[in-house]
C-alpha cells in the first residue's frame, strides 16, 4: 500500500528543519534522515540531520533565553501551555495521522495519544501558578527561614519513539511551567510529531529559544558534548536502561540534575479470586496498548494455576481476534512494529521461548507481506529461563506463567532488576493491599490495565529509573529549592 495524496499532504505540512532560537534552519552539514513508514518499509520524507555544532547552537540559544524566560510571570507561562493544549485538540486529526504514518499505531490510538499529550500541557499550565515556598520562624526565634523555588535552568530532554508526542509534552510541559528553557532531541525513528509540536508551541506564543528541537542520527556524538558542557543544568531521558546508565555517567561530570524513565519488565498477577472479565480486559489493555510497544506493557503474566486453563483460553480468543494492518485502515487493531529490528527481536524472543518448551496458543509468527508486522501472540508454559521472561518484549506477545500461592507470585514478580510498574487482579481487599505494598515497583495497576495519568507521578525504582514525571512531583523535577536565612 502506498501513501495517499492526503497522507502526503499532511507529511508535507510538517517542518523538516531544526528548530533553534525560534527559527527553522537547515543542519550545518546539510545531511538528512529518512523517516520510514513502518507499515510499508518505504520513506515518508527526509529531515535535517543535526551535527555537534548544531547541537551546541541549540544549547546556546536555550542558555541565552534562560534568564529572561525565568523572569516571566507564572500566568504568562501557563497561558502559553493552555493555548498549546487547545491547538493540539484543534489539530488532532492531522497530528494523529502524522503519528500513525511515522510510528504505525492505529489512528484511534494516535488520537488517544494526542489527547493524553495535550493533558500534560493543561496539567502543567495549572501547576505553573501554584509553585510554592515557605516562611517560618527559627526554633530559637531569632531568625526567619524563607524557602523559595526557582527554575533549575537550561535542560536537555531526550524522548523515545513509542509515544512521540506524549513523551515530549510530559517533559516540555513542566519545563515551561517552571521557567526552564530546553533542547529536545526526539527519537530518529519518529521525529515528525515533535517537529509539529514545536511549530504549535511557536504559534502559541512561546518566546524564541525557550524550546529548541534537534533531530540527529548521531545521537551520542551530538548529545554527549552538550551534557558534558556544563551549560545545561538538567537532563531528562526516557529510553533503555543501558543508554540511561551511560547518560548518568556523562551527567555526573558536571553534576546535572537527572530524571530517568528507563526500561521495564512489568509483572501482572491474576489471582483465583479475580473478576475474570475485568482481568481479561485489564490484560488486553496492559499488554496491547501501543501494540505492546510500551515500557508499561505487561511483560510477564502470572496466573494462579487453578484458573490458568480458563484464563489462557479466553485471552487467546481475544488476542486471536485482533486485526493486524496499516494504522490508517479502518478496523485495524494492531499496527506494525516500529522497524525491522524490533520485529526481528520479538520473533527471536518467541522462537527462544518455544525452543525451551513454551506452547503457542495463538499467533507466533510474522504475517506475510510488506511492513514490520507481528501477529498478536499468547504463549503458555513459559519457562523461567526463556529470554522473554527476563527481557522487555516491546511487542504483542503475552507470556503466561503459572503460580500456586501469593508468596510465590510476589517472589517471581520481584525477581527482576526492573521496577517500573506491576499489575494485580484480585477481589480480596487485604490481598490487594498486601501484594501492592510487597511488589517492588514505582506504580501499581490494581484491577486496571492502564495507570498513566498526567496528574499522577509516573516513574520506577531499581533499574527502571530516577525521579517522577506528571503530578505535582513532575514540576518539582525542574525546580531548585533555595533557602534564605534572615536574622531578626
């Protein structure tokens, strides 16, 4: 299937240059990056490929704009975010089509992401005018303590390919609300959504240099010098733990403030007393949101042995009924993987599990034809030494693993270096609280398969990251606390 004229028109409307100092400019070396439609494997367009010099120019623009932007009123910053929120809704159809073409997810999911992304701007527009401090008398009464919060300074923001708009607004929103300028580097695979967002922010009245966008195929070579320069004071990254560790090492040299939302290996526990209708719906949401290409996706599904046969049959029926296809086609439930590398990784993980004794209940293969598709898959009797029991799958594959009792379920769930999110399905209140408290994760989905919300703190423990995004905690990540002691 080729790109239609209407699809081509919407792609043509997206800026293809670097956004630096409020202007769209060509990359210094004139290089370009092809953006590929994952449903066909063909190029959609070419965009600018930033060099190290371009990256430095972007950071210099952010530094130059920092002092004046930090002095703006909270209401001024809130109004910009509110206007950007409104523009995202006004252009939801166009933005969703851009996202579907570059990332692959069905249009309905892309529209859902635009709504979700916009909510970060609305939430942080409200947080901007509620930044507080403190005033108190010293214990001895001879002094006053004044505690105030100020913007941390210029920020470097790096976003992943799987939620190309929402992961941007989740970082840009609190940065703007706090009074911080930034350089944002979107993923090379899905840069168009961020370029479109930059144009919306410009239209919403954001001052020049406050947000700068650079796209590059040489991420390490371009971003490492910026991190090590000492000009930025904050790094926020969403991506793999492996890359996050390297960025933490680079940030340590200049003691940058860091927020890291890293890898996951989410366990999902279904107890015998669970409401099975709600559990199946929850598993479908937790597993198949974004086609499984989400850090919050259920990666290890533990089902109590007494209900395993019934549960596996019902889940297999639901997964097998999903329609796989191009995201722009009406009726598509599951789009392609983002690229061939991801498609092959999912196939390798399934093949490894089957070779070690897992049984394929549905799916388990790549469909014929073009594009990077993989069939929705359910595996039973997945052994503990299977790679997909220990690695993040990032695809439409549901591995089912039996357990006998609560202690075993908790032990297996916590047997991971990751701790982003865990899910629990049970109707017994004491068990719900007991298990939720025992699980080593930054977030718990209790009888629900989706917990992400702009008004709640998102983040993990262990190798899943540092800091929180969203909620009132999200803006604190971009603020420094200053204490002023005054003698009386």
